[in-house]
């Protein structure tokens, strides 16, 4: 990759139109390099996300944290932060201009802090013990060691998520700025292959050691992520952008006017409300994801069996990601999303059978394997369509703003849903007097909200058809689109 303006193999502008986006022009070699670095960054990013999301529920359970506390720490608090920070980060990123672009500076800034907090998470038990000895130096015993350790873990999660939000928010906006639109489905197919492979490798080889080698796992993930993601940021080049429109005056009334305009624009059309509604309802259903490992163990599966099933399913999904991405390019992400939602709802219903029937260990294992295998193509379709749907339906010039409104809507729903999900499980725990059977209600919750998400998806499909279907143009984009420096 030679420059942010033209990327060729021999200095000539030999690229075809399908290899350009904004002021960036790619040769085949340049496009290959771009995909390579972005996918390498995705591998390290997904590994980091998988480690903290998979290990933390088990780590908190070691301190006897309740289901409500686990939901609060892993879902609710991060979503509260997302609610307030995502719109700010997204809007500033849209307007930011620097010699290295408008997205990459945010990624470079946050990466070392994310790695640092990952390392600290690995030593949360030791930090809690040191604080416990210090607090008990005067022989007081006003807080238990377990409670103190939980507070330490939750505090580190807050610090980690603050900086991780810069990455998870801006990283996906970068794709829209540097990847040609006609190749987006294929790129995101490869993106899913690499990301899923990273998660599968962790689940297959490492998850079974999550409780015994916590520190080593977090340190390793922090180093791999910090080095790899930083290299990606230095190698990928953004193009040039037109100057952002001038800011309005910063008086209190003007700020209120800006806020009003933000919401009015972001939800200016029915379709701009249905898109976040689809995601929000699915996200509330997925609030139980942190408890999936406990659902599996309540059925009699071991942690090692669960990790290997998830890993193999992930590898199969990875193999399907590229062809499914091609289908998204051909048939449009809205159509693919409808099919994926129908399949996921049916399979969520299949998981609920464990609530009503008890099987032998062998039968339970193979039923779990079968339903997991059937879920793979539907999850692959959903993941392949999710980001392209936003890119196809939101105006490009204000993509960050619209995504931030989408994320804010989803964050509010997830924040409330996670609290209710954890409380629901604690209520079921009381009903069953602490027996792990109550975890079998996890898919019941998921099924209910997946049904709502399917209804919203069908409404979205109908609205998209009314607005032109394959000839759809984002409402209002005629007045807001910019040339991206061309």
C-alpha cells in the first residue's frame, strides 16, 4: 500500500472502479494488502473480545457472584457506558481530520489502554487480596474478601470497557471508509472467517483452562492484541475527506438544538427506527449469552466438551462465511437477514426442549451437538448480513452518526434487558432452591425476544420494499451525501 490516495502495484492508476472508494484507488495487490491487514487486526481483536467475554463469567462465579451481578458487570454497566460514549465518539470521529485519517487515530489511542486493563484483569484476584490485607491492617472486617474481589473485577471492567468502546465503535466505521462497497460482502465474509477462527481456537484449546490459568490467558491475549492491532493501524491508510461542516455556536441553547437535530435526523424515517429495533430485540435476547456456559453445564456437559462444541461450530461457521458473504452481495442483506431470523427463532425453540425432558448423558451430548450444528448456517447468515445492512441502509456521509443512534437505542434496550435477565435467573434459582436446573430457562428468554426481533425484521423488509427494494436510496441522503474528497 503506497499512499492514502492511490494504491497500485507499479505506480500506475490501473485500478478498476470496483477497486475504489472515495479518494482511495486500489490495484489488486493493494486490495490484497488492505484485506490482509484488516483481517489480521480482526483476528487479534476477536481473540481479545472472546477472552474477556468467555473467562469473566467463570472468574466472577469463582467469587460467588450472583447472576444479577454477572449481568450487571458484563452487560448492564458496559451498555450504560456505550449509551453515553458511543454517540460522542461516533460524531467526533465523523468530523475528525488528521494526517492519518479520521478513524485510525482513535484506534491507536485506545489500544495500549485496552491491553493494560486486560493484564490487570488477569491479576484481579491478587489485587483484591492485596487490598484486603491493607483494609484489614486495623483489624476491621467490614467487607468480605469475595465482595472486595468482585468490586476489583467490576472496576477493571469499567476501565477496560471505556477504552474498548473507542475500538469497537470506530473499527467498523473504518471498513466503510476504506473497503470498496461492491466487495463489502466478500470482505465481511472473510472478516467473519478470521474472527470466528480466532474464537474457535480459543474455545477449543484454551477455554478448559480458564479457571486454572486466568492470568496467563489474559496476559497472552493482551500482548497478541496490543502488538497486532497497532501494526494494522500503522499499515492501513485512509483517504482524504472534505472538511466537515462548521459547528454551530456552543451556547446551551445551541447545544440543545444540536441534540434535537441529532435525534430528529437519526430517526427521521420509519426505516431508521426499525433497523435499531431489530437489533435491540435480538440483543435483549442475547443478554443470556453470558450464561450459555452455565446452561451447558446444567445439562451435564463438561467445560471441555462445551468449549470444543463451540469451537467446532465456530470453525464450520468460518468456512461458510465467505460464500454467505457472496450471497449477501447478490441478494441484499435485508433478504438474508429475514431468512436468518426465521432460522434462529426455530432453533431457539429447539433449545427449550431441555426444560421439559431429561435425557441420558450421551443423548444430551448429541442433541446439543446437533442443535449447535443446525445453528451454524443461520448464525453465519445473520453475522454476514448485519453490518452490510447498516451500510446499505444508512446514509454514507453521516454513517457514524446513524450508527451511534442505532448503538444508543440498542444499548438502552440491552442495559434494561440484562438487569431483567439476571434477575429472572435469580428468581428461577430461588424457585428451584439453588439447583442448576434453573439455567435451562436461558433459551426460553432468548426465544421470546427473538420472536419480537423477527416481527421487526419483517416490518423492516416491507418498508425497504416500499422505498425501492434493490433500488433503495437512504431517505434524506440526497441532501446530505458528500463526495468524500473526490
